[in-house]
């Protein structure tokens, strides 16, 4: 079946059912175009939690669907593909506990640790952070959350993205380290778990130098999941939504090269916009979702089949909500 025929069938099914479709900025164009609402992970979770339809189809990755379920437990959240963010998969509760134990062994007591988890983590990890009085953050509000957390006088354990933690530390003039890198964690303000985004790791300083040599007046825009040395040489570093806003406000004649996921960059502007990589920085898990999956999910809803529904235990949801809610309160 052609994409156009699939889209027509999806639209017809949507009209019959009480369902809302949301899609992350990194989704394929054909899936992105089918959504009632699009955004970054936090915007989607916030919108979806307040949406009035009982059924929500989330086109993204697992932790995003879980975030909606944490905020709105009575909503049925379904995912066309149970795709898992590679970064989120780098940490589970066992790894989290192991890192806390490493810090305790180094001389930092558990009660002296203030954990912060990037929203790119499972509900279980968010719950573990919530139990320790910690916070969830996004790439756009990480600095605000860390500033608040530092007032506790405790060491920040930042999971799972080491690059975001390191970049915020540099921006705030703080000292950071990565667990297991040989540094003494007692000397650091922000102690980072050794996780990363495989897509944003593709961008290198050499790529920036290439574009600056080719176009001397070009602006370099990167995401804070990129390596610290890449962000330090950028003209603007921001979250997905911040990047979109920044580039939309630029004159069309201003050349800009962007270091983030391909699908989003490809939709930004028609002219003078380049990708900061010689390879296509496309998120493999975000791109698992197809129009066929979306159509099949709608057909299953029509038949009363909810096998792709996100479920979270109430104990996990309770503590994960506490960590998320501390972020919202700020």
C-alpha cells in the first residue's frame, strides 16, 4: 500500500475513534505529518497528559510514552513500536545502584548524593531517583534543575548522559567527572554516569572546522548531548525546541550548520541549512515507527485490542512522579 493510501486510511480511522496521535520531532516525515501534536519529549508529555481523548498513540520511544503514563495514569497510552532510546537503555536500576555504591566506596555517603536523571531514562530509573529526593530534567531546563539541586549542599549524580552533565558544568563554571574515569568524585560538583547519545556522538570538532573553512560566516548550532569540545566551539547550544526557535529567528540568507538528529534538521528550513556530519545522523530507534505500525495500532484499538499499551506499576509510578513533579514545581 502506498504512503498516500496509508495516510488516508489512518485519517479515516482517527475520525472513527477517540484517539489522539502525538509524534516527536525526530520521527520520519510521513509519521510526523499524521500527528495532532508534535514536540520534544517534555512538550509531548505535558500535552498528552492533559489531552481529553481516552486513547493516545505516542510515536516516539519508550521512555516518552512512560512519561505520559506517569503524569496521567488513567490515560491509555499506546505505542505503534515499543522502541527504546539507546541512551535510556544504557542505565537500569541495577546500574544506578552500582554507581551510588561506587560513590559510597569513594567516601561520599548516600545521604550526601542528590541524583538528577535526564528525562531520557526509564520509569524505573526515575523512580529510583525520586526515592532519593532527586529530580528529572530536560536538556532545556537542566541548568535550572542543577542550580536548585546544588542548594542542597550535596554532590550531584547526573544520569545517564555524561555529555549533558559535562556541558552544564562547563556553562556554570563547575567541576565535573565521569564515574570510572579515574577522577576523585569528591573533587567534582557534578558526577556523571557514563552514558551518551549515539546520534549526537557522531559530531566532531573536525566537522565544525570543515564548515567554518568552507563558509566563514556560518553559524554552528548543536545540542547539549554533543561532546563538550563540540559544544564549546558552537555559536549556539540548545535543546530541540530551543534550536528550532533559534534557527527560525535567523535571516534566511544566514547559513547555519546543525548538530542534531537528521529528520528534525531536514524540516527546519529550505535553504542555507546543513547537517554537521558526513554521515546521516538519523536516530535508529526513533525511525522504527512506520505508517503501517500506526495504521495497525488504530485497527487494534477499533477491535478493543490494547496489546501495545504502556503499563507501569503503581509503586514505580508514584516515585517517578515525585521526581518529575519536582521539575515541574520549578
